[in-house]
């Protein structure tokens, strides 16, 4: 799953816990959409849903 998401442009970081069934993805929203990330996860056989959205300030 991590590799499928990392292949997308605009992905900065992916941390996944298969044991907990959770992943955190840091991405550039102007480059890749949540729908594209979800589609990449679904394509490799996992179910993705947004649980929270946190913004980063730079």
C-alpha cells in the first residue's frame, strides 16, 4: 500500500500500520487529490477512508 501511494506525484510521506489498519499520508493538495490517494490504496486491495484532516503550517 505504501509503495502504491508513494508513486503518486505530490506525496511527501506515508506511514502505515497494518496492525492498526491506519495510515498517515502527508501530501501536496495542489498536486494530488484525496480521491487519487484513495484510488491508489483501493487499487492494491485495501479500503481507504478519511478519518481526519490536519493542515501543516510552513
